[in-house]
C-alpha cells in the first residue's frame, strides 16, 4: 500500500478543506472498480489527514505519450475502453468527473489503467449542472466555457479530446493563448485529423465532440451502449478488457518504473506532506469531519 499524509494546517492555509474532504468521500464511493485507483482507508490524526491507497507502480499516460508520440490502434482501443468503463462507473454512482486528461491515467506495469485524482469530481442529481469552470484548458467543454455549466456530457467531450490525443500525439484544439484556445473550442474548430488516423476513429471523435451536448454519443437513449457498438470497436471485446484477459503490451520504449510513489497516484491539491505537528482549534478540527 501507499500512504499519503497531508498537513491540516497547510490545507487550512490554502482554503482547501472542503475540497479535500469531498474528494475523500467521492473516492470511497467509486474506488471499487478495476480501472479506478483503490482507496483502502482514510483516517486522521490531530494534525494530519491520511489516505491509504493501493500501491501501483507505473507511469501516467501523459508520460507515455510524450515518450512514444502516439499509440497503436490496438493500444488506443484497449486503454480507451478502460477509461470509458471507469467513467461509466463514476456516472452510475452519481458523479461527474470533470478532469479527464492523460496525467490522471496511471498505466500500470501490466498495461492496465487506473483513473486517479477526483479533486474536481462532483455529485450531480439528474437535471443538475456544475457551474465552476475547472479542469485542464485543452479538455474544457464548450458549454462550460460559455458559462452554461456542465453535466456528464462534459466527460464525453473530454473522451473525444483524449482519443484524438492518444492517436495523434497532440490535442485537437490549439491556441497560442487561452482566449484563442477557448474560442476555437466554442466554435468547434479543431485541427485536421492526421491522414493516418483510422476513419472509424475520426467518426467516433466527431460524435464525441458535438457542440450540442445532447447530441454527443453516450448522451443518447442508448447511453454507453452506443459507444460500445460504434464501428471503431468492432471485433474488440469489452468484456475481456473488463476481466483483464487482454494482453496489453507497453510500448517498447517505455520501461516500468519501480520507484513511483504515492504522489503519482493522486494529488487532491497542492498540499505539502506533513513535516511538523500543529495544534488546531476545536472549530478548525470540525472542518475535517467526514474525511
């Protein structure tokens, strides 16, 4: 296992108490899934919050893409299926993830993924929306940028960004400034698909990157089944991936990293590890109830 220790005093200093407590609660609710980082226990001392997690040696998908450029069609489908299954579980539990990106996907030595970092996840009831704009700029949905709020459709949008990046080696929207990037996202002006990209992948990405959230594949009446049945996955067994019976070989350029520590599993916020005990008031301690 890996234990992450966070100073209560530091959390209070940066006003992240509610954020950290909420993330712990969400992880407890969703972590019982093969493709989500497992949180086995959380507890607190008078001066610290402690999270006990599965120790998973590996590298994140961002590092992998940086090293190899892009993934093969087989690797892309194998990894992408795992991400979809993880998000399906998160949505089923009543949450929207809101922070999908390669950095939050840990690739284990066996080639299977773990979705990490639930710092921006939020519980949403049917019909509710989240209005805080958060996440990585490249992955923000057009409705969030327009100030319309978002729901799980934003996660399907992010899946389209992720799939493009996995196959091309770079994200589909680009701008020299955030303003230019956001304008292109809201106008739907993404980069041209590489000539080498699978035609079914191109069609699938287009369906994920619909400007109208209700038109995105995954948001229709068939839900995730519409994604499963898309021609991009023809001949690929989702069940075999879920049961981890598919042999997923890491790119030859990537060597498993045995020295990955807990900080590579999840970072709820920029909170340094505990170094010295601190004394909190009773009112301050009450802020950590529910962790």
